[in-house]
């Protein structure tokens, strides 16, 4: 994982953290990430105006590629995953029934961008770290998911402003720390495991 630091021979401990903070859209969010042998499991809940805007489970494989998504918004529930034939499949359960997702053309290196989701952007940065050099930008295939769950697969401009700062489309830049965790306004980060103490003070961001 390029975002981690250390000596060439050092093996970073698995990334297992939780945190909170404010997203670029003003949403209050709580997130977690758990790294395992098969990849990463990201979770996020976003609150706006006292109500839940989205609740997300995003899984990526050992290479950081999108593997599985489960999402809840006020509009309904979405399940989504890529198939081996390079298509997206899943379904959305909404107020007037079930909408099936089948056969949408996909790329193994494609990324997921839920509107307002910090976790999606951090996972995307992880996946693209070896493809987008600092100081460059490129169009990259993404499945863009609004709160209405009417998803769209299209190219999105990804810009890597420096080693740790990314911009997706025309959004505000997102900073990521050395371990690949989001740096959020008013944010804090904690170890996920019970009994594990932080190496230093609890990390807080302005």
C-alpha cells in the first residue's frame, strides 16, 4: 500500500482504525476500516441535519479494487458488486419496488463514488495510488451513486495534488494521512482493537 510509510523491509501493521469528523459537504460522519488477509472493509455513517444521509459498507480486495457495497439512504437500499465478466450487478430496493442492476460495463480498476462519502474517496485514493502520480490528473471510470440510488458509470477527473491530497471532479481536496486514513475537520482517529493503545495521543484534526 503506497500510502503507508516505513523502511523498505518493514511490514506495516494491518490498518484497523475508527474515527469521526466533518465531511466536505458539512455532514457529520463516523467511519471505520479493518484490513484483513483478503482486503479492506470500510464502514461509514453520515448525518445531516440530525438525520442519517447514508450508511455504507464498502469492501475492497487485497489490491484495493472494489469488491462489494451495501448502502442505505433515505431513498432505499442498494447492493452492488462487480462480476468476473467486467460488469456490475446488484439491486436497489426503493419505495416502489426493486430495481435490478445487471450488465453495466465495468473496469476492474474502476472506483466507487457515493455522493458525499469520504470513505469512498479514501478507498479510491488507495486503489489509484500506483496509477496517479503526485502533481498529475486523469479521467478514471467510476460508478457515481447519488442518494436517490440512480447510479451512473462514467469517467471522473481524478487529481492528485500532492502525495497525500486528492481531488475528485470539482470537489474540495481530501487529505489522507500516512496510513491511508482521512484527515477531517474536527476529526479524531482511534485504534479499532479492544485494549490497543494509540502510539501517542489520540489523533485530532482541526
